[in-house]
């Protein structure tokens, strides 16, 4: 039986997450977990002129008594102009990168359309990234939530990669970044940083990362 990778769809996702995804043919998306703060579900880190820059999607707070809310039910707070702000930040950060103009139209549309739910927006982000990487956009979703020690042996659980506060043991190969002369190489940023700097070589780069020492 072929192995499947279980993961959370993120706000584009990190280089590490896509390094993992690129090495599996079968994708299983978690659809029944509770939403957690301070994760890549609603944030990404890019390389700005002053270094590591956080782009955070505002979401509506849960109204339930226990504070729990399913990830798929989390609504985006669209009263803020976050889409305009994030797109301007991306343009400012990467307009001089080798491949930003090549992919610009693919991503601009994501910041023009209004999305009600964070989960749906992130699926659209995933679809656009897959198109740019020429990866098949094919996946299944979970039927119920399972704890990490309850998943089947053929399912490799990488849901924890959505944790934006955890440092992972990941020997990432360096690549040229726009502002590296100022701040050096910044590890495990948004996959957009890699894509805008490596372009068509991005998928080969992801597939070539050594994940043997990765502990999640």
C-alpha cells in the first residue's frame, strides 16, 4: 500500500512543508481538527527589506463557550484590508526577484477575490502553488479527526508542520534571496520566497532536500 502524507493546508505553506509534500504522491488533508492560533494556517513569513516579515490573515474569533472552533469553519475578518496590504508587501519584497513577474498574475487573483473561510482560501493557495510547481493538485480529506498515535501506519502525519512557533531540524540547502546581503540566508520562509527566487527550478530544489533528520 502506498504511503499518504497527512497535513494542514496553510497560507501558502513553508519551504519545509512543500519539501515534504513534493516527496509524496498521495495527499490527505486534515479537515476535522480544531483551529489553533500561531500556526501557518493564517500566517506566512516572507523576506522583507528589514528581514523576516510576518503576513497574518485576520480571522473572526470563536463564539463557542469553550473557545473551540473547527478549522474549516473559521471565517476571515474581511473588514480589514489585509489582502491589499499583503499583496503590496509581496510586491515590495519580491519585485526585484528573478521570477516575481513570471508568476505575478497567478497570485494577484488570490488577493482580489474575497473569501469567507480561511480553509477555502488556503486550498486555493495550494492549488495555485501546485500549478506553478507543475504538481498534480489531487488530494483526499479526512473523514474524522484522529490523534497522532491513532493514524494508520501507511499515513505519515505531518500536521505538526503547521506549527509556526516550532523550530524543526531541517538541513535546508541555501539559495539566493533578494535581501541576503543585508541579513544573510533566512531559513524555511514561505514557499513563495523560494518560488520567486528559483522559478522553474523550485520543484527540483524541493525534491532534493534531505529530510532524513527531520523530527516532528
